[in-house]
C-alpha cells in the first residue's frame, strides 16, 4: 500500500512538470507543514527568486503546487504513512522531488521569514 502512495506522488509530480513546463527553468524549494489534526497544509515557505514566485502565481502554478502538496499530505495521513506532515518540494532544472521530513524538523520561524 505504501508503494501505491509513492507511485501516486511520482505521477502527480510528473503531471505538474508536464502541465507547467516553466518549472524546468527554476531552481529552489518549497517547505510545507500540515498540523497533526489538519489534512491540509497549514504553512508553506517558498524559497524561489521573487520573479519566479510572480511567474508561478500568474500561470496558476502556485495554486496547482499547493493543491498537489495538500493531496500528498492527505494521502499519507489517510494511509498512516510516516512522515506525513512536513516536507520540502525540491525544484532543480525541471526535476521535482518531495523530501519528507520528520515531524519538527523545520522550526515554525522558518515559515514566517520566507517569501
């Protein structure tokens, strides 16, 4: 069952990359957090150039990324796959990868100071 969720994650990331080819030009990361009692994200921190953030918003890619991350968190929580609350979406020259982190890995202050 864990393999199904991992396969879903890979397919979703590939679909996002396919739907937004502009991601292939970016490098950065998006940290995310979902509180224990929430099936959805409660905080994100975008570590991309300001111009890249603006472009993603104009294209609708920012919303698509948030929806994708919500879905991935929800699926992991439903199937009780850990870790499932914190992670980082890495974007590197067209490659997308989710790195799941142990709970409490990133202090909340990191979200307040990010773009």
